[in-house]
C-alpha cells in the first residue's frame, strides 16, 4: 500500500462561513458564528466540510445525483442505464472507490481529509495586528411591497485574504489506478473553486483558491 499526500493552501477570496453550531443566545451578539478550535479560538475548516463538498460536487458532475435518491451515491446507482459502459461509468467507479460505498459492495475508503488550520504566515500577521480573523456581516430579508429590510441578523465570516493549510491523503492499494484517484481529488478541488465552500454561497460567500505544494 502507498499513501499519497496532497497538500497546499486554501486562500479565501471572499468571506467564509462554516457554522460552529453555537445555539446560545447572546444579546447584541453575532447570531451565526463560525466554527473555531476549542483550544486556540481560531477559525478552521473541518475536513468533513471539505470532503463532503468535494464528493457532492463530483457526484453532480458525474451524474450520480439524479439516480441516488438524494443521498450519497452507492454502487447500486451503477445499475442505471446511463452508467452501462464508457467513461461515465469509469468515473463513477473511481468516485465510489475514492470515497467509499455504503452499500458494502466496494472496498475501504481511500481518501482522508484533515482539518484545515491557519497557515503560519497568517498567524504572524494576526500577532502583528495586520489582519483580522473575523468579520460580522448583516443579512436581512427585503419586504417586496415596502422595499425595506426586515429581520436583520449578523453572520460571522472569516474574511477574504485568510489562508489555511490543507492535507489530503489517498491510500493506493494493489490494483488501484493511482493517476485516476489523484486526478479525481484534484477535480473535486477545482469544482469547489468554481462553486463555493461553506454556507451562503448564493450570496457570494466561500469563494476559495487552492494552491498545491510542489
């Protein structure tokens, strides 16, 4: 077995919001906070968020979403006529091999995505007070009849310019096509660049850029 590491940096091009699940009411405080490391108080990107977004976008790209009843695709989807043969079936098989198959018809999951923490240079900028790690953005609903804003809420975001390290590892087992598995990981990251990461993407949040380590 070989373990391939795919590492690099994630640069935020727009504010990022990945919720922290804090349901405590704070009078005058931020309604929707970002997830933070419990020990340092610094924001981070959970590996589960990055992995889940990759898989979701890849399934849309390959055409698995329409045949999987809304849940993560399994090998049962390959019984659909659109995957009878050809490149589309091969891509679907590679995805199931990479992310795993809950139907139990495939072998172990190949991909492992670590939590993404602040880069060292960003930490240094924070210490020098050259950059901030949090901003509060007001969100509201526009009344269509009066044209006025209603129900204002503050959403916390990690601002544009902040960078995180990412670390993805892929197990290559005997019989695996290494190039196909690595290519699919990189395709998933490219799809996130084209779409968004985290919440409120339709409002412009979560635009990111991946920079691979040489």
